[in-house]
């Protein structure tokens, strides 16, 4: 009996029929692109979100300028390649960095 080869999963960005309103969900430890219109079945994708978290944290700690934090905050908030949990973790890390650098000063993005 031949062994079955496991298919390599594509990253979220490589799903060709992904629409802007589709969302990325984590189910049973796996990531899926889910069609919010209900036309297509969920597609399992490669989990780059978890692997990229330590790099994101390290890069956030290297950030010292307000405009860099604001730009990163907007980019994370508007991206469609993260799950809600992954997005919230990254936004919280950016908020914490802002507080560490600027204290109670208003976070410009969140007005």
C-alpha cells in the first residue's frame, strides 16, 4: 500500500478566488479561509500567523517612533490575512508598546 503524500498548504495570500469580505478562521488548530457569501467551502491554508508572532513581537519592541506605531496599527487593523484572535493579539502588542513609550498620551490611530 503506497503512503499518501500530504498536500502542501498555500498561504492565505495565494488563494486566487479569495474575496475582500472573506475571513480567516482558526478551527481545531488549523487555519481556513471562509467564504462569507456561502458559495465556497472553507479552504485550509498554511498557518503563517502563529509562526510570525515572535517576529512581530521583536519588531514591535524595536519601534520607537509614533508614526511607525500608527502605520503598523493601521496595517494590522485593515489586513484580511489574520484571524480575529491574531489581529487582536497584534493590536494589543502595539498598544502596549505605545504605553511603554508615551504613557497615557492619546494613541493617534484610535480616535
